[in-house]
């Protein structure tokens, strides 16, 4: 065997001919410690990836390593996948679904037994233009359902507008003057808080606050949301999002009723004369 044949070669791609990578192919493809036992090689690779030396591989460390591994790949292959995607695939293979989690050395070494050759899991298929999304909370799994707002405080801006929000000054049990809010909007806030579980921090807008100004304070994040009889117009939609209508009014123009008028079928001919 010549010197060129005995030298480790960079693979032209990141997978074998079946288009998939299993744990063994992944390790064998990136390490040059061929003279060692597999477990020893895994320990060596782990120590290389574990830059911090804390005995665990973080997502950032795996990302850094995978980005360097891609240098060995064919330039055409590198167009279809990136280091972040590969790092996410490795984490998923180890059953981790959050980038804040870490891989221990024992997990890393025992992974060879969890993903035997030649039957790699279908999740290891690498398709063109593969990319990964890190979701809120550093999750690698797409969220389902809706946002959980239980026990989350939300600043709710409201504006005085009868009958939607009625502001009255009352004397409380301790004899102090206080502001009481009643009307459709306060009742709606109470209902939403009860159903969703968030903690409303109601803030009454100043008496000189305009509806356009109410939009702007939401844009400025002074309020988390604003609730009121606000008209939806195109310019406001460019700044904020609106929910479905919370109140349907029936405003109409009222006018006097006229008596019924009988119109002859040929009345349009009265404009003409028989005389020339």
C-alpha cells in the first residue's frame, strides 16, 4: 500500500451511499485515530469537542466542531447544510431537544450502541437545503398549541370611553379615594385573565390620550397590549397587530320614512309631446 493510500482521506460528502449517517459513520468519518479502539477514539473526539473541559459537550461546542468538520466536505455539499443543522441533528440523536442541554462523556461513548450500523434512524437523512430552527426557549422541537401565559404579568393599557371603560372615583373601605373601573373592557380583561391565567396590570391612559397615541404606546412597549374601542385602519395595521373584533356595533343613519309612491310603467314617456 502506497503512502497516498494509507493517508486518511476527506470524504466527498457527509453520508454514505444510502444518504444517511449513523453514529459509527459519523465518528469514523471525522477522526484519524484509526489505530485505537473505538471507545478510545470516542473519548479522544469527546475531549476535542469539549473545549471548556467540563466533561460535557454544549450545543455551542458541538456547533463549533461541526462547522469545522464541514471544511472536509465537498463544497457542493456544504451549500445544502450548515454546522448548526448538523449540531442539532447530533443533539436530537442523543434524545436532547433543547440547546441548553449537554451531552456527557458517557452518553457520547454509549451512543455507538444506541445507533448501530447499518440501520441509521430516518431522522439522519440529509436533504437539500436542510436548515434548523432554534425555537423560543432554545428548543429544537417546533412548539405546538399556543403561547402559555399562565402567571405572566401583562401591562394592559385602556382608555376611558363610555360604555366600554367607565372611570368613577369611589371611597374604599379605608376611607381613601380610589379609581374604580367598570364597563365592557374591564369585564373582558377579567374574563381573559381567568381563562388564560395571565396577571393583568391595568394602566389607565391619561385623559388627553388619543387613539393614535394609544397605538404608539403599544409600539413603544409601554403597554403589552391595549384594549378599547379602537378603529382598525391600514396605517395602524402597519404598526401593530389587531385581534378579531371584540364588539360589533350597529351604527346606522336614521331618516324619516317617506310614503309609498306609485309610478306608472310608461311615465317616462310624459316628457315627450305628440305635437311637432
